[in-house]
C-alpha cells in the first residue's frame, strides 16, 4: 500500500524541483513526457506518495531517476 499525498500541490515543491532542473519549461516538458509513460506502463521505479502520473513523474525527477538532454 502506497503512502497518500496529503500536501496537494505543495509536494513536490517547485523550489526543490528547480534545483534539479534549471527551467520551469524544461521541468514541465520532462514531467509531461514521463507522466505519459507512467500512465501507459503503470510503473514507477520508486515508491511514490503521489497517485497521479504527473505527481509520480515529478517525484522521479526530484529523486534523480528521470533525466533529459536538451
């Protein structure tokens, strides 16, 4: 059973995410692409608090499990 995210839109924090990805636009792009994959495969390599694919993708980015090159 996974943990529930009771923080809503405050988790993961945009400030923490911008320490990993240097641009809000890049962050949105990477999160959207990864969320599509998570939704299709119904798999995330880490234990996440979020239930929705975008939240899971953001948690993966924060954990350093998802990267992209531009």
